C-alpha cells in the first residue's frame, strides 16, 4: 500500500510539472502594429452574444433634437441585442463636460463608448484611458482624432456635403451676392471639415459672383444661433444666403428670416431635420436642404459597437460587418489617417417631398 501511494505521489508531481511547463511555453497574444504606429493585440475570438453588456453613447449636448434621434437609434439596436444602452448628454456642448462623463463611464466599466465629439483633440487623454481599460471606443457624427478612437461612423462623405451646399446656394441666389455660414461650435470637427470643403468649392468652381463674408458660430444653441443670424443680417445688409450645416442653426436662421419678412430676399439652406424645417421649406425661407437619418447614424454606431465588442472587427480598413436592415458595411481609410464607415449620401429635402418625411424624424 505504501509503495502504491509513493507511485501515485510521483505521478501527480510529474503531471503538475508537465502542466507548468506547458503553461510557460504558451505564447502571448501577438501584437500587431496599427496605422498610427501603436500596437494592438490580436482580436479576441468572436462571441455570439452581447446580452447583459453595457454600451454607451455620449452625444454633444442635452436638448438637441438631432442628438436625441441618434441616441434613440442607438438604443433600439442595443436593446434588441439584449444588451444595456447607456445614454449620456452633457448640459453644455464642451469638451470638459464630455471628459467628465467619459471618466464616469470608465468607472462604470462599460464595454463600449460611442461619442460625438465636442472637440477633435481635447478628448484624447480620456478616450485613450478608456481604450487602455479594454473599452471599445468609436466616434460618430463628429469625429475625434485617430488616436482617440478605433473607428469613426461618418454620416456622409464630407467633400460631397461641403460642395453640395455651395452648389445649392449658387442656384438659390442665381450666382450673385454675399453669403455667410452659420456653424455650430468652432471646435466641431465635422462642421469644420464641411466648411473647408465649402471653401474649396468656392475656390475651384465658377463662383466669381459669390462672396463669403462671414463664418459665425451659434454653438448649437438655438438662442445664440438666432442672435448670430440677426447680427449677420444687421452687419451685412446685402446678404443673400445663409448656409447652416447644423440642425439647430438652420432652424434658427429660417425663423429669423421668416420673422423679419425677408423670405425671397435671403435664402437659408444647410442641414436640417424635416420635422423642424417643414414649415420653413413650405413658406420658402429655406428653398431646400439636406440631411441623412440621424436615427440610422445612431443605429449604425450601435451595430459597429456590437461588432467591436464581439471581436468581429477591430476598426481596421477592410473589416466588414452586418448592420441589420441598414445592410453590409466596410471599414475604409479616413482622411485623418484613421478609419471610418460611411452611412451614405446626403438626401435633398424640398417642397416636393418634405411632407413625406416631416413625421419620420
């Protein structure tokens, strides 16, 4: 019996030794170099379910109807997958307010953060910390820099948006007159990119009769946008058109033009919500405008978030994923050196179709 116990003990020791050797011999996950020179470990094996996981969306500010539609689209997709949607919206559209909320989400140990950035660069330390904690980070609508995200969800091609708005304005004013731009905040990456493409279109095309006199900022606040519009009309009495690539700004500008009896004298165009702009398209203060469906922007961000968390994509160019009824999407290289996913082309809203869309969003 003693001899048997001795043999058994030796066998157990040998087994444990072999296990330790095998463990020591295992290779660590291989690191791959990212486009920006950093490193990522290989993507984890894809999981079939995200049930019970926490997905956050952090938009620009509270009380913004466009942001609310984005959040609604995000929430619908996340909850349909059996996961938890956390919606965050600061009272003011500032980087500082978003940084506070990012840190709160890190403390909550969420699985992903989708953010519409209030500043292109200022959020980098907080978002990099989130990624270091294993949180999947992507931006939507207004991008953050390539080092602060894994991928960006872009609502439409930025060049096409900028050039289209100038082309539309030229048609509205018959190629002659002073024009102005009413933007959101001066730090908003999407607004600034669109404005740069507007400037390029003015420089490269046949726009000798158009003069861009001012770029004003309403900070995506309705009353401030009203005040900025009134200042534009006062300081430039010969102004013929206002381009507002912001849903808050375009509604404010159209209201001022309407209230001051300037319909037909000053045209308003830009990016607006059909539900908010239907009356202004109908009365002619805004002959036509453009946008995409913000519900779909939020929904696409949700599908991308799920794919990142499940390990189906890493945000690298060439990655592909399914987005439910929205279809199949591929990650592509972005102009800033990172990557992005394009939702689609901007859609034109005019008197012919606005009634079909005003009750949708």
